[in-house]
C-alpha cells in the first residue's frame, strides 16, 4: 500500500490539534498537577504549600485504612468483573440459541443496550431500597436484616450486586454479537465432531469468543475500578466512614472531604501506576493466548 | 461403509412450503451420488437431513440398517465437507483433523497414525503445525477432506466443497475427490449446482428442482434421456434448445411459429393440436451438405467462437421476433456472417419431445431407435 505523504506540511498537526488539546487539558495537565502536588504538603487553609519529597507516598502506603480499601478494591473488581462477565455469557449463549436463524430478534435485542444503563441503574438502586427494595425484603425472609449504607458487609454486597447488574447488559450485547459472528458451518462441523454440547462450548465456541472476552475483561476491570464511582457515592453518601469504598472513591474522599490534597494526589499517582501496569500485563500476557481468526 | 436409504423424505420449514418434497433415493454401498440443481432447490436441505443438522419433517433416512431420524449428528458415523471448509480457526491443522477422534475417546497413538496417514495421502504433512488462516484456499480444502477421511465414516457428505476454488484448482480437486472416494470406497452424497462437476463425479445423478427429484439415473442416462424439459435444459452446456411447438397435420409434424419441422418421421402419431416442447441439443445439429435436404434453416444473429467449436446463435427461419431462438454447435473452423441463412440437419433420433403442459418426457425416441436396434440385432 502507498503511504499518503504530507511532506513537511503542518496540515496533519492541524488535524490532530483538537484531539491533542483535549487530551492535554483534561488528562496531561491534571496528571502533571497531581504528580507535582503529590510531593507537597498543602496548607488546608490555602496558605501556600511545603515540599515534602516522598512523605505523602510513605504516609499513604503505611496507612492501614488505605490498605484495607486497596484489598476491598481488588475483591470488588474481581467479583464484579467475574460475575458481570459470567452471567452475561450464560445469558448470551441462551439468547444465541434462540436467535439462530431468527434475524429480526437481533435488532430488537440491541434495545437492551440502548435502554438498559440508565434504567438498570435506577432499578438497581431501588432493588436495595430500605423500604421498598425487593432484595431487602427477600433477604428478610431468610432472617437477613439487610442494611445498606449502615452495615459494612451489607453495603459491599449491595454495591457488588448493583455494579454487576449495571454491567451485564453491555457484556451481554458484546458476547451475543461475538457468538453470532461464529460461522454456522463451524458450529455444525463441531456438532458432527463432538456429541457433548458442554465440551463443544469449551473447545470450539469459547476459544472463538476469546477476542471478545479479552476485550470485555479489560472493559470490566476499568469499569469496576473507575466507573462505579457514582454508584459508591450513591450508596455510601451519608456514612462513607463505616462503609466500603474503592481506591478511586478514597482519592475523592481524602482530597475533597479531608482536604488532604497532597495525600490524595499521591493516591492518584499510585492508581495511575496501577492502571499502567495492568494495561501492560493485559496486552503482554493475555493477548498472546487469544485467537484472532 | 454402508448403504443409505432416503425414503419419502420431506422438509417443511414454515407453513406449507416444502423445501424438500417427497424424495426417495436408494444408495448402494460405495456409490457416489450427486445432488444437482439450481440454487434454492433443496439440495443442501436434503443433505443436512442426512447429516442430522436439520430435522426430518416427513419420511425416513437410514444409514446401514439403522434408521437415523432421531440420531445425533455425531453418532451417525458420517463426515461432512462444507463449502467454506468450516475449519476450526483456533486449531492447528493437526488438531482440526484429530478433534473428532479425540472426542470419541480414540487412543492417542491411533489418532496420530490416522492423522499422519491422511496428511500423507493429501500431501499436508508439512502443514500440520499451521493454523487455517495460514493456508491457501486449496490447502484448506484438503484439510477439510482430511478431517473427513480420518474418521473412516460410513458416509461422506459434501456440500458444494469446490465452489470457493478457482477453476483450475476445482478441476484438480474434482479428480482427486473422485480418486479418494474410489480408493476408500465410502458411500458419498455430493451436492453441487455445477452440472459439469455433477456429470464427471456421479455414479448416480439426482437432478432436483423446487424440492422435487426430477430424475435419478446415471449421468449418461440423464443426458441422453432427460425425464423432463427442466432436466433437459439443466444438464448439458450449452443448454439444450427447448422450442415451443404444436403437433400438426398427420401427427408427425410440428409447427414452430411460422415454420414446420418433422424430426420424428418414424414415430407413432400424436394427436394434432397438442402443445409440446421440442428439445434439440446444440451438438446434434450440423450444417447440411450442398445437395442435402435441410431439416430447418437458422438465421444467424451472433457467433460465439470458442476455438474448438463455434456456437451459432440465431432464430429458426424465416427469422424475425416471433421465431424460436436456437443455438447450434459447429466445428471451430466454420466462419459465419450475421444475417446469413444456415441450412441445418438434425442427427436422426436425437430430438426430444416433452409435454407442453407438464414438461414430462414423451417417449418417441424409443420408437425411433427401436427399428435401428432391431436391424442391428438381425445383422
Ligand atoms: N433454516 C431455514 N428456514 C427457512 N427456510 C429455509 C431454511 N434453510 C433453507 N430454507 C429454504 O429452503 C429452500 C432450499 O434451500 P437449500 O436446501 O439451502 O437450497 P440449495 O442448497 O439447493 O441451494 C430455499 O428456498 C431456502 O430459502
Ligand atoms: Mg446449498
């Protein structure tokens, strides 16, 4: 293929400018500012700041509360990603079996994607409402007095369930389209080669779904780490102290509620590092085992 | 190895439309049967019912002595080759072939032996570690064949396996498939819309149209004595000329538009006024010699020069828009001018006659041929 050449023209840079500007203003500048202020101790009353070197990092990492939140974040991320993916996969497989050959349903199902996130969010919160929430009611049948926002574990449970609930629709649509893109004849060849549907799924269908699954694992980890901020805020609003929060929410808490800008900046820098490492791990190790056909 | 019986099988997808309508075929052990017909006529559906990939609405399919109507595809002891090969994209060539055997719990050593033997037969040995996407179309086709062979099934099923190959490769693979089938002696059902493929491969040809088997017979039989106007037009290239006509006069002459033909002088008479279709293959007409009486004249409108042959396109004289179109296969050295009038002679006994309404064959050729055979018997 011939490469299009612009010579030394400025035109390509002009085209890139809006994108670069946006990234610079909303990402590089704040990130730089976070790195800078992570080395300073900010006066809580706004009377200047003092350079303290790595003190903020030392404080954060030796803080028992921070470690507790970090451990919860790991659990939260793993559980949310796992259940959101597993449930969506089961649903997609079932839907796919119904949909084979019935193309008109497919577009209909896209509505799930269009409608679900806002409605599902509202529903998820309502499910755990202290007064009318059906899950709270159901829990009470088993003698479980579910007190979301008050009891640490109850809140964790509600947060995970709602976060999973919110993400299932997206995962479902991606898995379903992944399943539908597997050629019919390949599945039929497998039907002739393998009697057991279960075995067929794990030896043929699932391996062909790995590009989708890989993509979704990345999306879901990112989701659980960062996009659940609003949900956590909603569920722990009154009492963040007794309730589980994730690292991202703690950055916000310490920075804006606790006015510890230096410590909060150090936390965000640590998070940036975590994301950076995660990205490398994902692309290095997982992608290698993925079959792109 | 086994015989296959297809007994009054029908497939209804939805409502009343029959994709396959009451088809019966008896396939003896080791025979190569080709289902041929235009796209959408139900060939694949019939094949897939034998494979078990499609349920059988009515009728019975048996493989060997066993009725397989309710049997899972994996337990029918068949192997199928698909049009787009349907290889497992995530498996190496070796595993593509071994997969079905592993699922049957065959010992590793036996699997290895079989895969390597098939790879040797198909010249795939150097490709065993590759994935399908690293293979050419022809190589993928061979892997698909290999996957079928290693199973040593009772029946091979092929659904247009060569359609995605270029013409040259298709010709080679055709020969190869035929040789492999002969060598292993496995009963085979082969679906194609390509009549050349069908003629060259088949022991028995099943010509299908609209879900119905129009004719079942050997390729030559089908070519020489097509059971219907549809079969006559479908088998043979260029296609047989099918000319609308009406029986006239003493019942031995045919009126074709403004002209009159008498291709069946020996036949018993038909009732005058009956609408019929006259079938004449392009290769059964030739140019009349100088003093010979012509059966008909062709007004040439175009010449298609193929090298070995020249195809003359035109209309039966007196020509004009109402006259019946006709194609004649002439030797390659004949030079034709547009508008010229070409006197033609029909090979004796080579014309076919079909009922104008039902399209079924009217058996006159027998009467025409019979005196000759009788004469030969006497000699
Ligand atoms: N799954 C299906 N549902 C409904 N109709 C079908 C289905 N599969 C095939 N058909 C119809 O059955 C007829 C025969 O199809 P098929 O056997 O694939 O034809 P061929 O292989 O001869 O081209 C066609 O009219 C087709 O539209
Ligand atoms: Mg077909």
